[in-house]
């Protein structure tokens, strides 16, 4: 895939509508997280989760008629089914809902710090992903890291909700929903990486890809993400925080790059 506008400058009006639409999708991540990531992925030419997209398209009409909240629930159930072949890793346990609701009260009592923690992690992760895609160069992250792309939208949703003011019961439940979704996404990431680490990464990536991964997802990016997710899970980071992400990146540091092959075909960019 290539970017929707490739190397052509996006017309100003379309670019403004694009930014406005993304802001709307980011305003309530409990409803719109799939649509945000799908739309942005298609715009940037890096959407690859076609199995999920096809299953979303097959959601029954009566669910669509119930509205965005019902559709979001159905999408979450589809994602959960698709992940059933990989067990939840021990280092990302499910959150206790009753304890989480009490903890959310504390988070909302300090909205500025809550928003700052979420925004900082989202910005750091987006920058890391963009750096990798630019320097690899690539349209998408490696399969094992694909779940990283879903985290910034959830973190943005947490920040937006924290800054909206108030601590109503509905808002507490919505924040808890977002944190549970974040927990599930981190569990999927760690499970995928745990599985990937049982196989060799030798010969899978070019030298540029390996170098780009080391630069983009260095200790700073992983530490920022680890501090943030543990903060929202109500725990202090320890040696098991994102252990599979850290381990996979270490594996990449020592991986043998893919062997270059001579080809008589011209570069893909040639006309």
C-alpha cells in the first residue's frame, strides 16, 4: 500500500477536514478507536488488519441500528475472538473492575497529571512509530509490533476525558472502560511478542529495519510507555513491565539481517 495522496500535497480544505475528522474520532475512544485507526491507516497506506475489517463489515444490521456504542462492543468482541489462540500473558493480568472504579476516582481528582501522563506516552509512541516507518523505510510495523499502533488512540481518549472536567458516575465508568481497553491491547501486544520470541528473527528484516527499530523504540520510548500503562493500571512498573516488548527489541539488536539479493528488476519507484 501507499499513502492515499502519495507524494502529492494534500489540498488545504481536504487536509483541514481530515484533521477535524480525526479529532472527532479521538474525542471518544470507547466508540471510535477502531474507526480512527482504520481511517488513519488507510490515509497513510499502512492498514493491514483485513481480517478484522472484514469481520467488522459482517456485523449484523440490527447491531448497526443500535448505534455506535453497540458497534464498538461488537468490534471489541471480534478482537477478543481473534486473540483467543494466544493466552493472556501473566505480566498483564486483567484488571479488577471494582478496584479500577475506585482508582479512576483518584485519577480524575488530578486531571492535569492524568492527561499529561496519557498525552506524553501517546506522543512518544506516535513519534517512535513515525521514526521507524520513515527510516526502515516501511508502510507498517513488523507484525509482532502491530498492536503498538492501537495504543496512542486509547491514551488520547484517556487524556481527553480527564480534561473534560467533573467526576460523574458515567465519566468514571467511561474512564474505566478506556483503561480496560488499554489493558487488553497491552495484553495482546505482549502475547504476540511472547509468541514471536519463540521463533528466530534472523533473516526477517533488512539492516535498515533493524537499525530503525533500535533508534525508534529505544529505552526512552519503552520506559515512557511502561510508566504510563502501569500508572493507569494502578501499579508501579517492575522488571516484568512490557518484558516481551523489551525482549523482542533486544532480539532485534542481535538479529542477522536479511540477505540482499541481486535482481534484474528496476526499483519500484522507476517509471
